[in-house]
C-alpha cells in the first residue's frame, strides 16, 4: 500500500525583474525558451510572467522533493542569466494587471476571449496536487467528502497578502481574486458519479465549456489521470510547505477512501460551513478559527489540524510521510509564507523605507526562499 495513491505536484511560479522587482515589462521569451530547453517538466502558463513546474508521478516524497528542488534552483539560475527573479507566491506583490501580457497559445487565447477582463485580472499562482484514487469511479464521492478538510490545507499554504502593490489585509487573497472567474470555488454537491457525468455532458454539449478542464474548482476529478486534483492551495514559497500539503492531502485521500462513513451525506449546510471556513482562512491564515460542524462552535485552526493529524496517523505511517505531515504543526505555530511576507514588509516600513522598497524586500525574500532547498 505504500506504493498506492501515487501523487504528482504542479507549482505555478512568478517572474520579477531583478532590477526593479516589478513584473517584467520587456520580453521574457528568451527565459522561457531556455527553461523549456533545459527542463522537460517546465511549461508556460496563462501570463508571460508565469512558469509552471511539474513532478513525475511518484510514491516517494524524498524523490519528489529532490525533483522540485532541482527545478526551482534550475529556474533561478536561468532567471539570473536573463535578469529575472523566480518566486512562488499566491499573488504577485508588484504586478499590475493592465500591464500583463498573455502567453501566445490557442487555449489561452480562447480563454481570454471568453473571460475578458476577469481573465486579464487573474494574476495568481497555485499549487496543484494530484493523488491517485484506486477506484476512479468513486472520485466524485471522495471529492465531496474531502471538502471539509480544504480550509486547513489552504491555511497552511497562504502566501498572497499583497495585490497590485497593496497589502490586502488578507493572508490568502488569491482565492478572492480567482473567484472572479466562472466555475471556481467549491464543486457542487453532486448526487453521484452519474449526476456529475450528466453535468459534464450538459456543459460540453451546450458549448459552455470545451471540456472538464474548464471547471476550475478547488478540488476536481482529473480528465487525463485517475486522480483527484487539489487546487485550493496557494503556491508555497517554502518547498517544505509544498511537500507537507501534498503529504497531508495524499493521506486524506487514503483516509476518505478507506472510511466511507467519513463526511458521508454532505448537505447544503455542510458545504456552507466549508465556504465560511475558507473565507476565515483567506482572511486570517493560520490564525483563523473554523466552524466545527459537529459542535457548531468555532475552534482554533491548530485544533482542526490536530484532529486531521490524528485521523491520518495510520495513513501517514503506511505511506511513509509522518515527518512531512508533522511539519504542518510548525507552519501553524510559526506562520505561513503570508505571515513572513507581512513581517518583512512592516519591518522595512518601520525603518522609514518607502513602500516600494518594502515590497522589493518581500520580492527578494520570496525569490531567495523559493530557490532554497529547505
């Protein structure tokens, strides 16, 4: 079973000018060309100031971590040769949406034509984790029963406290910005797999979407793989945080798969509590309190995390990722990337430095930490 529930990680990263720390205004085509030539698992994203890295399907977290370290550090080196910084965060602290250029690709051009301004304003980067479900026909049920765990996974990843050169007051602004797009947020509560298939058929036959990859939910069944794809998380600055979220999610998929009673019979109020908890986490990050559906009381996020770690202890042992899951306690205790970004920003302002320099200090920390191996 340690080889079951294979997983893969996709990380979306931003680019910034090494000189100005702003989103690059000049062409970055040479950067992308060299990156794609040097690495097989690097792809372009919706905007030219973004790049995506992907790990191969694996059952080993050390193996996957090593692959991501190689890709992150390699892209940092390519960036240096082109006067660019590469960093992982949910939003770009200094990018202004009217200045962003879309990647020239048929899929993205069609998306922008459909989405118009809401697509052009979507300057966000996420962490996506695929986990194999042994019985793919049960993915819709598994997806719905995983929903109550999503707020904790988001809290651990929050890395988007800035947007368009402003502090938002939120730890995870990315999902607020992303919510402008259609077919985002939590999936609907489908009655069963047949109900989901009916929805997909109707949406595609009516021309609303080309295929189910245009359902940009926070968790969704993959079209190409027998997996459930986690999409709720911000792009994590620290690679240890990325690995922890992937490990926890993998354990949760196994937990829900082996426990058909867990969160069975999700209702409208159940989904409503998840939506409220997501908002609380977007605002307060690891300092959030969450509504517990059983007691109908607010509990600290750390308590909700403790319950998840207790529930998945068996799964973490079988899948060989106890240490990776335990790192979540450190994030909850010491703060996510969002907390560190705000701390750096406020420290610079307290020294009398202008806001532009404070944001530049944030960008520098993001780039340095993204390229680090811990």
